C-alpha cells in the first residue's frame, strides 16, 4: 500500500498514522516505526536521511521502478557473490 501525503496538516497526519499503526499486525513494522520515531527525535540528520529515502522510494514506486522477489533475490545474490 502506498500512501501519498499531500497538503495534510500535522493533526491530519497524526490521525492517519494512529489509524495505520492501530491496524498494523506485523510486529517488525511496529518496531521499525517505534525506532524511527525515537531516533528521529534525537538525530535530525537521521530523520532527513530517512525522509529522503522514503520520498525516493515513493518516486520509484510511482515511476514503476520496482522489483519482484525473484529479481531482488537475483540482485542480492549477485552482490553477495552467491
């Protein structure tokens, strides 16, 4: 699922995040969100890097620059020399 946040106020974003978090069942995603929020409040450089990566990923998805699992595994195996 891709969510685009356009012209949303802080309250709207928080409300949407609350709903998304409440509905999330994957513990690893919830842990990642918690880590992101804790670290980003402590490290503005990390926050900027993660935001930049997320925006770049959204652009990639919108432009169709995605891989299926087999393509990803092939790419990773090549990088790992497997």
